C-alpha cells in the first residue's frame, strides 16, 4: 500500500474523541478536556506496523510524558485505564489519553471493562479496573510498550541494544510490586532508547559499525513476528492486536477467552512457523531472552514454556524446557535433568549478565544431592562475578549458596554468606531469621564466641522489634541448647535483660 493510499484510509476511519488536555505548572498538573480527531492506538499501530523507528520511540516517550503529567495531578494522581485502547493518536502522531469521565467515551469505557481486554492489560491479582494506582499505571505502561513492539515492524529494525533495553523496561514494569520496579512514568521515559540516525564515518569506522550491526541484527526478527505469536496461555497483547472492538462485539461472549483469541488470530494473520535458518540467524536467542525474563523476573514458568516451544529446534531451548518443566512440578529423572543442566552451562558461559547461571542454580536446587550442592556453590560464584550487588537476583544466589553450604556441612562458610545477606536485608522479620541462622552456623562451626557476637548485634539492631529478638534467642537455644553453658552467652543475656529459666525465656526489665 502506498503512502497516499494509507493516508486515504486514515482520513476515512479517523474519529473524534474527548481527550485530556494536560497543563503542567511547576510540580503540579491541571487537567481539562478537549476534542481531537485521530485513531485509537491499537488500531493505529495495526494500520502502520512499518512505522519509522524514530517515530515509534518518540511516541512511546510522549505517552510516558503524558502519563507522568497525570501522576502530578492532586485530585486523582493516576489514570486507571492504561492500555492501547485508552490512547488516541492524532494525524500528526501525537498521543492523548481519553477523558474517561466524558459521556462521549462511555462506549469505549465499557469496551475496556470487558474481560478479554482486562485480562490482557491487568495483573492477575487486580482483575478489575476498580482500584487505580500509580503502580497499576506502571504495569499498564509495560503492557503498552510490549503491545507496540509486538504489533510493529519498525524501520529500521531494533538492534540488539534496543531489544535488551526494552526487554528490561517491560520486565521492570510488569514486576510492578518489586522494589526494583519503576516508581514513576518519568523513570520509564528516561529509559526509552534514543534513536540516532547514521552519520558519515571514515572507512575503517564504517567497517566496524557494519560488523557490529551484523551481530546486533540477529534478534530483530523476533519483534516483527511476535504479533502473530500470541501467548496461548495468557492471551498476550500480540494476540489482542487482532481483536478490535467490532470483533469482540460481534462475537458471543465466551467463558473460554483463549478459544476466542485463537479464532480471531486464525482468521487474521494465522500462525507463522520458524525454520532452522531463522534459528541459526539468532532468532532463537531472542526467544530465549524472553523465556529467561519470565522465569527470573516474573516467575511465570507457563509463559516461558510457551516461548521455548516456538524454538523447540534450538538445542539450548530444549534443555531449558526440561528445567522449567521441573520448576512446574513435573517429575524428571535426575539423570535427564542433570544432563540438561550440564549442556545449558555452555550457553551460560557466553552470557555476560549471569542470567543463565541463575537458572542453573535454581535447577541444581531441585537435585537433593551433595554433588548438586557443590555445583550450586561453583555456579553461584560464577554468577555473582557477573552481577552487581544491587541486582534483584543477588540475594537469591546467596541464599541458594547458604543452603548448599548447609547441605555440605560447611557451617563456617554458610555463616559468612549469611553475614553478607544481613547487610542487604531490610525486612525486620527476614533479618531476624538471618541473624538466628548465622548464630546457629557459627555454633555448629565450633565458634560460639562469634555466635554470641552475632546475637549481640541482633539485640542492638534498632530495626528489629524486642519481641522478635526474644523469639530469635528462643529458637537459637532450642537448636543449640549447649550454648547455655557458655559464659559469654549468659553474660549477654544478663546485659540484655533476657531471663532464661529452663525452657522458659522472656524479656525482663
């Protein structure tokens, strides 16, 4: 279709909507309503899948900018209905959020409240658009970005760096309850990649860029095809990209939403298969990254299995599938699981982020053997050498290594790892438990003085309530009753006002 024909189509179907007009004044934003002509974002991207990459990036950035201004409003600092059906794109390419309080948008509001739409753009634990919050707006933002990238085939294609950047953005948005998630739309906006047009370079530099571009483009095909490969378990936005308002209104409401989405897709784009050539070009790597994101960031094993199924000819995908199926509770022969773990380590060695090693550590955690515990310690050290302490998976690896040390009877090493965990934990209950474990490990390692010092720090820690301290001491004595004969321990109890008489322990004056 020529650009002229596209323009004719656009003019023929564009409609008018009452949208939010946002006026920013310092740290506050004021809202009024205005009428604009345009198309709903979900319909717009279907008509213009080959959008210029620069325009796509600017569109996403402006959506986040508009949402950020909404969050500055005093009366209602959230939007509530963040999805591709609540945004209008004008002929100039500028996005606006619909004014959901306007009577003219009542029809669109009813559409967005349909189960088919809600399940695609709301988390499972928030099944209805009843509770608005910034956190849910953040989740919806991730879904919008995921939807746009699934439906679009930008020109030029996204490079490897942009793929990784967007994958990280989406992951942090969807994991909205995590402490590492975004706290505002402005944070998301700052992370959107900047598109830079090519400039003239010297021949030597051009050769370098050409080689780098060749290596970076191997994953670009994944986004292009993702619009046709919807998630059969969770009805992702790529499937919904073929579900228009008229499609849903014409269909009889079905309890089985999955069947409805499959029928629409079959009538529209159909299924697209991927051959071995595509896998060799690196498309398998793209789906592996998506699968890893769902395993590690969202613990959504079912969805990760869906993406792995798309590349079942890719050997690392088959090995990871064996491991993920075990995560789901499927019985596996230990020898089969171990073989998959060993083969997948070859792939892990190529990964600079440590994400494969995190999967391997989890996998070996399913094997209740001393050999598996040794592998967890070895792989855990490799993983931590590629991660920052602030990263989400750091504590998970350390905790797995503590359990491995306990399995191997290496109490002193377990205590030292627990000491590191104490510096990272902020939750008082978890911190109490780590103090308690550390003291037990030091005692088992025949270092009772170290254990007493750990308990002293526990009792002096202002972040832990006194009653929790007493509980920790009670549990410690239950596991290590011999400590009652230790003079330093008795002295500490006396200094702290904790009374120990037989099985009875309580806080005195």
